[in-house]
C-alpha cells in the first residue's frame, strides 16, 4: 500500500512540505493516500527523472520517463476542510481539489506538497479537453436520424389527375419526419440538448412552380371533393408527367454548456405523378 501522509490545512509553506505521520491527524488536518513510491521510503529513486527537477516531461494520464508510475491528476480524497487554504477562497463544491502525484509544492498559498505530490484547486479537471457545446449539438442531431418528408399527394403516383383540379400535398408527421425530435449528447460534465422541428417544406411541382408550406399539409379525403387544400396545395394548368420534389428544412435549437444556438438540416424526397385532360364524350 502506498505511503500515507497528512497535510495540515493551516500549516506554513515550510511545514506543508513535511509529511506528518497518520497518527498525528487532528480535526483541522486531512489525510491522503500518496502514490506508492516503492521501497525508497515514499520518495522516487534517485536519478529517475521524477519531474522534481527541470527537463522531465509529464502530463495527465501519462507516466514519468524512467519511473513507471502513474502521474495522472486525480481528485484529492477525502477533500480538505472548507477553511483550508487549498480552496483559495472557493467553497467546497465550487471546483475541486486535485492531486498531482508527480508534482512538487512551491510554497505558494493554495498549493501544498502531499506526500511526494502536489495538491491544488481547479475549476475543471486538469488535463480535460475543453468540449465545444456546438460539437455536442451536432452529435445530438446526428443521433436523431432525421428523415425527408414521407410524401402524401393526390393525385396518387400511378394514377392520373385532372388539369385544373386541386392537388393536395402533405407529409406523414412523426419525430423523424416532421418533429419535434429531442436528443442530447454529453462529454464530461457538459450536456447539450437539441430540439428539431421542420420549419418549412418546399414543394417543387415539376411545372416550373414551387409551393412553400409551413405546415405538414392536410391529407386528402373524399369528402373534400373539389375544394382546394387549406394549407398546402397546387393546380396544374396542362397535362403531363411531373416529378415532384419535397424538401424539408429542419430548424434545431440547442442549449447546454452555458451556450445556445441554432442549426439547420435539409432532407428531400420525390415522387412522379401524371395529370391528364378531361375527355368530353360526343365531341
């Protein structure tokens, strides 16, 4: 088991460098388990390149060359008392106290030697890579599997409409075809939540005209007869075969990590329909 050391919260810089036996712990002191330094009495072997002198390289999650020991930053457990100088005036819970097993104290307030390591306050985990909330927002969007419009149209593909008669266009509604669609993505302590909803569908009718619909449209029913669509319709002025494309624009609002923003995605689908003229018998 690693050597045990104690740091007096109110100790002077000089005393902060001297480990105190565990039996000397008092209420105003806290105990930590230091890194196991092998058989050298809790200190790294001489000439090992321990990082106590310049020239060695060390980082979070790596080992010091020649030492073979873990130099990862870690939470100091148990944390020091609320009145410890290590908190640098911050209340417990505002950031945390971390242990650098391969560092040395420099006698400054808020930094002290713990065994053969250094304890210090930090708002975020040392060595953690900052996460861009916008990147997490895109990750959340990617998980939504947003789909193009599930086209509904009258006249139906395979059938024949009539010139001048109302054309109804709509899309099936659901989280993946129209929204709202909600998803979250996290990295470390940052979580971003995104909400996506179709803001418009642009219908390119194949006759040189387009229709912009801000609703999913109304599915046609026989009871509507010759009445036009109340929110998303069209009429063809000449017979022919038409390639109809529906392109939905998804507007995604996201928030998290102290930021907010908006993203846009587009999805398209298409169908082919036919329109003919009414033939008058006897002419």
